[in-house]
């Protein structure tokens, strides 16, 4: 995995104006994805594209976070 300082981090366009209340995502080649909380940038979670996609699809199909559980 690439050094954290070398990664290009992306924030959601829905982040607060200050940019300090969001999840940031970076691609760590060849197949890694790294996530961090913008307020605690040293704490990261690494995964891969397949696992992250499965998580997102699972959340979407379960209605988690929508208030419709």
C-alpha cells in the first residue's frame, strides 16, 4: 500500500464547508481503498473495491441510514 502522505484523498461534495466532518477516500494501488475520518486523519481503514462495494450495496438495499429500518 502507498504511504498515506502520498495518497490523493477525496471528500464528498456533501461535506460541511469547513471540510472537517466527513469521510475521506483514497485509492491505494493496485486494488486497495483507504478510508479515514477527516477529524482523525491518522486513523485509517483499508479495504478493497469488492468489499467496499458489497458494504455500500448492503447498506442501500437494507435501508440503513434512511430512517426506514
